[in-house]
């Protein structure tokens, strides 16, 4: 917001006919530009029969965080495999968001919108997609997905029916909990098969309601620290077999980690609290080890949280 003073000058058709009028000071709202804040990079990786695989990177080069960033890819049918839209609750300055797509056409359109300083800003952009031509035929890489599926995916808690929390596109799942994975294939499918993750995710039941496949999942965490995982599934459709994946992260809550603490830790805490109570009554002295006993479990939880966050950041 800035205050400016401007003049309106009208020049007539007759020589010397000039009319000047002062409009006075006024307020003009200058909306921030998403185009200047968001840097978009597109790189072609390889070319399949279905289209060209591209890597997209969106970087916030401005000083203002981008909130509720929404990116839609078009036109219809351009995305042969991958997510047709990208959502990011907050993209801080200098941070990036990446996504890979299989593009079936030679041009990709993007409709981007975000909140900058509380104001909604939009930007439309179009990028050319160059196919990758190799001098020698590309060899097939074992286990590389050839036909990917674009489906509607949602994970919710089995009891409360609330959607599971997400970190960008990764679902955060708590250990020792049950969830419902809902997959609605983009194409008419005769079956959907979900692979389990040994000792981590077990499929207890599979249902199909009005074209939507519902898997009841039981989640475990054999390890103490959280780590990223991927659920792979296969869709059998008229077009053939399509594959897809769901990124997840299995973690333990503070309460679950506290329950794993040894009994001596709780006994030590009780002993420390008892020593403080005796000291407050004036019946004894409050020793240093009583303070260590009291702060032992909170300090252990704080150290666990710090190590967990650091290792997960570098493993993503």
C-alpha cells in the first residue's frame, strides 16, 4: 500500500487545447506477484510409449512465504501418469517442491495460485515438453514402472473417519493404529491389489463400494525412529495392468515412545517427585539427583524428538 499524487491531462484535437485536472492523493493496493515469487523449472528425463517423463521443481525465490499453494496441470489428458494437481500448505522462502509426471503431449499448462501476505495471487504458465531422443535404444530397467495409474487416493483413521495428516504428499501414520486406504481408480477396474510392507503395514480386509476399493490397514513400527515408506498397488483395468504408489511415514507418538521407556525411568521420576515433596515439607534436603530424576524422562523425550526430526529430514 502506498500514497501517490497524480494528474490527469486531456489533450484535445484543437491546437493548444489542454485540460489539466488534479485528482488528489489516493490509495492504491499493489498485489504481490506470484510470477515473480515462484521459479518453475521443467526437465525432461526420458521418453516412454505413454509420453515423456518430466521433473518439475517449484522454488520460492521471494522473501514472503507462499501459503496454500495450489498447482493444477492441464489440459485434460495431458498427464498420463502422476498427480494432476499439487498442494502445499506452506512453501517458505528458498524452499522447493518437486514432482514427476508422465506427460502425453508436447506442452504442459499450469494454473498456480497462492496466498502472499494474505492476498490470493494467480499465475498461468505453459511449458514445452521436449521428448528425449537417444542415439541408442534405451534398455529396460528392471522394476521400473512402465504404466502408472492416476487415481484418487485418501487415507483416513478407521475409528474417527478423519483424514490422516499429510506432510506435503506423504501420509503420516501412527504406529499401533488402524486406517482405511481408499483408492478410486481413474479407469474402470476389475480388481486392485495392495502389497503389504512386512512387519510395518498389514492388510486386514479388502472391500469394493461403487468403484472405490477400501483396504483396512494395521500399522506397526518395529523401529523407534520414523522412516518414509511406500505402499505399492496394482490396478487391473481394460487398458491392462497399471501400477501406483502411496507415500507414507510410520511414526511413534510421544505417548507411545514414553510407554516404551523402561520401568526404572518411571520409578526414578516418582522418587524425584517424592524427594521434592519431602523438601517442600521441610523434612529433608532436595538433592541434585532428585532434579535429575525429575527431568530424566522429559529430557529423554526431547532428545528423541530432536534425533527423530533430524534423521527423517536427511532420509527423505
